[in-house]
């Protein structure tokens, strides 16, 4: 049977939630298909290797220059076939993938089954040190190419086999019925031979198979992307290109938008939310997105991983007045979180309102009691680390600290600890160099409850920056992944989420809406369920 139907449950939940809200204003026909638009951006953490990009800014570019086996519908989030002609399985463990004919990379090279297999083997290999290597851990042989300890024992995944130019097979180490729906994630895109033959050259000017090509990139300044006229897909760019301008403060980006020096801001700063409707009118978009903001902890630090630490974390959670912060700082463009996923999944897809229970409810007396029972704040003070190049983070971190300080009757119980840039912050967080709580917003990679849990909390997972580890959680995730019954899979994932709750592995703060504002040059502006502009559909003029 077609495996593509196995996990439509989450996508359908997204469709119900987002169908009425995902599209933005303008909507006019016409436009200059050769005109270029400008959009705010921040330098990505790493060079744009697909398997080494696990943050939003780099992901925006990969979304424009690559297409994979699946593509998530920009309105509903549903995983639809892109380069995949068919994905077949009879047991949810062995998959045969056939790719469509006629696809090439922008340098003219044909996209083949080998383009995928080589890319996945590269991403999984320990010696290549790719941040998204973990996404290939489902494939048989991963423990040989990426062992937890010791040297790499194999060069390629034994579970990947090229059959012919358009067909390859995948054998997983266990049943994973939702595997096909993960294949729209950037880590799974194909790569051309030049990526391997001239790696340095490719990093300087990436070559992909998406609607845009990279023309140039000057770090700290801008990246220029140009429409690829020979793009073979049905979602060709409706404009001539996109210039991504680097801003270290999104308030400056907003000011440039208002001054006519920028066309698109895809993250309206909190300071402007009171004015944005008057400033932009119908050129402002605020829509639900698969994003949750959390506070993560350095579980690798003994101060945060000892008897009683879970009570301290629960006490901090109870000291945060989410209702007040989302209303006063974010003008209700955020919703207090009551679980660790996102409402865009819908109840059938795994979102469970209230799962956090009392631990996400503000209660100053209980907060003080829990922290005292847990042995007090490590070092006597909490320092929340965040990147300072987005002004909104300082506002909410200060508000969270004020709430904690008020609850604990201690003006110095919590302070913000700013770090200069997003790239610097992510580098410190992902290499376990932070000694206290840190902001850990999560933007879903694909619309499944599994994606809100496994990459963040599974032992050794790609985005488990705090290095939390729990055997019961891991076993439940494995059980859920192997389950072919949709309802049972969701139920088991929610049991795993309860383990996260009971240990307060991280503190859920609020669900985030996507926001955007644009100039009168643009029309047909929309954000997808991941809160990323659908650049290829934007019209200019």
C-alpha cells in the first residue's frame, strides 16, 4: 500500500486549523515576474548544508533553493509528493521510493536516486559532524556510520540501496509508519555531485533544485537569490528574486519597512505590536504557526541535574505569569502554553490542552515552596541566556525574570543574560557551553507530534541541546514510532510527553503566531504553517 497515506492525520489537523488563516493580503493578480523583493533576515548559524541546518534563518534559504521527496502544503501543512512519484511499503519498515523524471539541479545535473542516497549517507556520517545526522537514525546501519562512542565503522548506511536512476530502497531499524511524512524536511533533500567534488565552492555558492538560486552572500550584509527560470516544478517563483537583508535588530527592520527601504518583515517586533495595525492595515498578517517558546536547561550541568532539580524547574514554571506576559508584551499574539506541542496539530494530531496541568499555572506561594523543597536556585540566581539581536527576546526575558522575582520576593533571583548574535547563541547552546536556562523556541520541521518531542528530548537527539535523558521517555517514543494505528500512536506520544512534564525537562511558555508586514509593492503575501514566508508566491509591483 502507499505509505504516503499512513500519517495524514497530523496534516489533516493542520489543515483544519490553518486553512482559514494562512493566506495573507493583497492577493492581486499580475505583478512584475522579474522584480526582486527585499526581506529581513539574520545570518544563519552554519553554512547551508541541508543536514547541518537546524535553525530558522538557514531553513528559510534551504526552503527556497531545494525541493525534496515531499513538500508541506503552504496553507495546510499536509505532506504532499514533490519529487516522489510514489513511496511504497507493506510493513512500515521497508520502503521503495520512486522519484519523478525530469528534475535537475540548477547546474543542469539530473536528480537521481543516487542524489538522495549520497546526500543521506553524507548527513548520517559521523566524520561529517552534521547537526541533523540524528534524522537518519531510523535507517538501518546508522549505529555503524554514527556510533555513540568510538570510530565510524562503515561509510554508508546499510539500509539505503540504489536500484536504478529513479528508484531506491530504505530499510529502517524498526517500524516507523510516519516516516514518509518526515521526508519534506530539509535534511532529506538531494545533493548534486559538486557538493562532494568541490565542497568549499558549493558552500560559497550553494547549488540546489528549488525555485531560486543563490547569486551571492555577504555575511553580515545580505544574500541575493534569483529566480531559476528553468525550474521544473509547479511552484515556480512569481517574482524575480529575493534579497535577504541581515538585521541585528528587528526594530530596525521594521523602521526600514516603514521608510520604504525594505519590502517584507517576517517577525514584527513586540515593541511595534501596538501600532502595527494602524501602520500597515491590511498589509499586516498574524496567523497561527507551529511554534512554541520554551526555557531549556543545561541538564549536563550537575547544578541542574541533581535530586530536587525537577522541583526547582517546576517552581520556576509556576513563578511565570504567562497570561500577563502574553497580553502586555505580545498583545495576545502569543497564547500561554499548556503542553509541549502546538495547537496547530489539533487534538487528533497530538495537541492536548492542559497536559502541563498545575505546573504551568502561576502561583507565587507554590513556586517558592517548590524551589525551597528542591534545594533553592543553583548558585542563588537564575540567568536566562538569549540572543540580543532580536529585540523581542529582551522584552520577554525581562518580563519572565520580573515575574519570577516578584513571585520569590527577590529582585535578583532572575536576570537576563544577553548574547550578541543568534549564531553565537546557537553555537554556545548546541555545544553545551551554557550554565543556566536558555531560550529554546521550536519551530516544527514537519507537522507531527513526534517532531515536537523526539528531536528535543530523546537521548542524543539532534536538538536536545540540554542533554536531557530519560529511559522511559525513549522507550515510549520508540513504541509510538512503531505503531501503525494513528490513535494509538498519538496516545503513546502523549504518554511520553507526560514524562517530559513530570520531570519538567523544559518549561513551556507560549505558543507563537507567525507575523509579517510588507510594503505596498507586494501582494499575495502568506506565511506557511512553519511561519516562513511563501517567497515563491509573492508578487511584486
